[in-house]
């Protein structure tokens, strides 16, 4: 999920001064071993340990399968997928975790976030004649050719990952300092064994070169990039999905030289300008919040913030502000632990419920930099939902929504041996036993955001910490039950940065070892279970729902949802289309094989800008 490239060995700034600190790290950090096992032994071991699928809900094939359809095929369509859903739906995420090697062993990745990335493309074509059905075409491809070939050849996984277990060593610790040296200069795509594929960015500004020719794609897609929580981008062909190469944020601006960023950058819904941050480790870690203009491709740093380094998967955007929240996934040893473990998860320190989350409010319209800071009780988050501004008696209030966890247990749950329906490890998270890994839908109010500041924009770039003064306390408006909180949240994109009512997502109710339903969450009645509509069928494991507006209606929930669902009984997937009002099925397109449980998707329509979320 978050693997970085390599380069010539070079020591990070300040590392020489910390040799003793590094030595202490080598003694203090625990070590892990990872090995490949002969295929025959692996199969025998699996037979001894496998159980019957929990609750009869088979999902193993959604985590590991070799189904790939490089040549586009037409899918059989049932029901009535509306013509306004025409366009291209891309999905990205792991397509498997086992790799046969040249010496007869099978290499297995440990964590779902490190699975072998695969991109899926559903092309939905509107009928040419009235009363005719839409047509759906499908193709897919793994996008980690270099990494898979290296694993096949060597039987090992090199470089950084999200959570792969392995043996750290002192000499390697010194060598991997080079990972943080990011090349600058013109936009160049290099071949890499990086595994990048959490979100997708069609026609991303700043990394679409002037020399790029239109792809000829029917939806007007010129370029397609994959993102992750590293500061790298992987470019693929929008039609064939063939990997082209990778680049990084340094090509946007020379100061964006840190290794981490948010997988979920945010687009301005009006202009398409893209906002994100870059996290640079050092004696004092720095978050650089920036904007890339769609009109020119130029990147401007809006604020530089000195703060403890943390794993942050997403940010928030309002009409006038960027919200950067540093929640409770702090890296230990000031970020040096990332170098030691060579993965993100083991580098995150223990959960500390007494350490408040810190919110930074950055002006994105008038060059004022950081204008306010707030604190809230500790929480962890993958996905933000939406944020907007409201007038209050003391100025502007910001309302922010996200999916919140009260600890870091969810990160550790996502090891494959705790997810598959036939593995004993998964049983510790079913039913109420898994409640510590289930989130709540949380709405905050950040009151009285200052409308002006006497500090110049040039100064805010150098030192924003002194601008906002003592942090104020933000208010929790509500936090819902874990029983109906949507993860992988999605809303009607017309309501981004505006007040909205409905959020769609997947549910984990504990009746399977993974997700088991889709939900329409009604924030007008957040704690009334009967107000939230659910789609669920036994043995059917859905993926993130993507909302497509009905252009002929104004209501917020007028439209359809598209979700890729695994039928555990048949061992095949289908593209499900639900009425977003009623959560009832209106149509589906049947695939010829199983599609791996992925992360996120994007729907692109001809003549319309696809927002980066």
C-alpha cells in the first residue's frame, strides 16, 4: 500500500547526531521473521488450519485469486442500470497476497494493505436507442509487475510496505536512509517495484505533462494515476491499465520532499484544484499543506506546520479552508521508527488516549496560512466524510464529519490471517468480540474561526506554529453507535463542502469476518437505527459504494450507487447498482470471475470533471 522507491545511500539530516539514539532503537524494537514455505508444505499446513467459513459466509477468494481479464469483455446485465450511470468506473486495491517463486516456494504477504495491487475497469455505455439496456464492459490488470517479478525471482519483499513482517538489521537501517532522498526536476516516470494503489486520480493537475496526448478514452481521460500514503504517484494507461511508471510530489514543488502524504487528496468541487500535504521527517517533522491548480498545474504551499509525525490517510476541505487533523496514529522515535521497521504499522507508537487530536485550519483563498488550531479527545481515522462552514454568533464555525475509532485495533485486524472466513484468527473479531475495531460516525464543530490575521503569507510558510496561538477546544456534536456507521464513506459529490444529510458506505456488523452490508446513513437522525437503510444478502460481500447523481433531479439522494460485490457461494463478483433513495437493487452486471476486495474507486463521465476524494 505504501511502498517507497530506492536511491543512492544518503543519511537523513540529523541522523549522525542520533547514532546513540539509533543504537537504542536497535535494542528496543522487537524483531520479526518472515520466510517462504514450499508450496506443498503450505498447502498441507492450510488444510490443517482451515475452518468452515464463519456463519457460512465465504470470502476467502475475495482476498486471494488470480483472476485477471486484460482483454475487455462484455458482461451480462440484469435489471435496469440507468443511462445516466454511463461512464467508466475504476476500482483499485489488492488482487491477492500469495506469489509462487522460482525455487518452488510460495511467498505470502502479511497485511491486506500490502496485497498485490490490481485495477478494474467497468465501461458503462448508454443505449443508442430508447428502451434499450446499457452495456457494461470489463477489463482488469495487476499494476505491480516489477514487484511480482522480483518476488518470484528472489522469494523476498524488499523496500517499504504498510505492515509486512520481517527482520530489521542495523546495516539495512543505515542503507534505507536513501529512501528519503527524492529526485527533483522535470516530470519523469521511472520503472519501479513500488506497490501503489489505494486511490485513483484521473487527469491530476501538475503530473499531467504538456506532452501528454489525449488517450482517446470515451470519458475524456488523459492520464490516470494511482496514489497511496506515500508521496508517490503511479501512472497507468487509462484503457489497458498497463503500468507506465512512478513519480513523486517533488515534481510539483521542490519543498515537497518528505516521504508521506494523504492517499485521499481533496479536489475543490468548483475548480478541480487539488489539496494535500507532504510530511517530511527530521529533527522537527514538517507538514507542508499545498494546492495544485488545475488551470496551470502550478503548486503553492499554503502553510508549513511543525508537529509530531503521524499516519494520516485523509484531509478535509471547506469552501475557504483546508483542515489537517493529526489524530492518534503517531510514529514513535520522531519517525525514525519507519526506517527501522521498513513499514508504517510497526512504526506507529502505542495508543495514547490522553493525547488529544490536534486540528489545524489553513486558509486556502487569501494567503493567510494557518489561522486557527483546535483540540478534541483522542481518536483514529482512516476516512473523512465532509466539512462545511456555518455562520455563528462569534464568526464562522466549521462542521466536520469523519469515521472515528477509539483505538488503533483496526490497523492490526487487517492481517490476512484475521480476515479470511476460514482462518481461526478471524474468529476473535466476529460478533461483539470485534467491537473495538468498529468505528462511530462523528461530527465536530470548530467554533469561531478567525476571519483575518496580521501575519503575512510569507511568514506563515516559515513558521505557522506561532500564528494561531493557544489551541481552542472543538465540540463533538454527536458520535453514533458502531452498529450502523459507514466505512469507505461516499456522498453525493454535489454536496462536497456543503451541508448534507446522507452518507453511504460499507458495514461490518460482525455476521461475517469482513464487511457484510451497504448502508445509507441519515445524519438528520444519527442515533435512530430505523432511519438508516441497509442492503444486505447472505454470503454477499460488498465493496465501497460510489454515488452517481441523477442529472434530472435535485434531491440529495437522487441517483444510484455502484458497488462491486463478491458472491461467496458462486465464487464470482458482480457490479451492483442500487437506487440511492431506497437502497433497493435496480440492476447488476455479472463478472466471469472473482474480483479482489479493493479499497476505492472513481467514476468518470465524458465532459465532467472527476473529483479527487
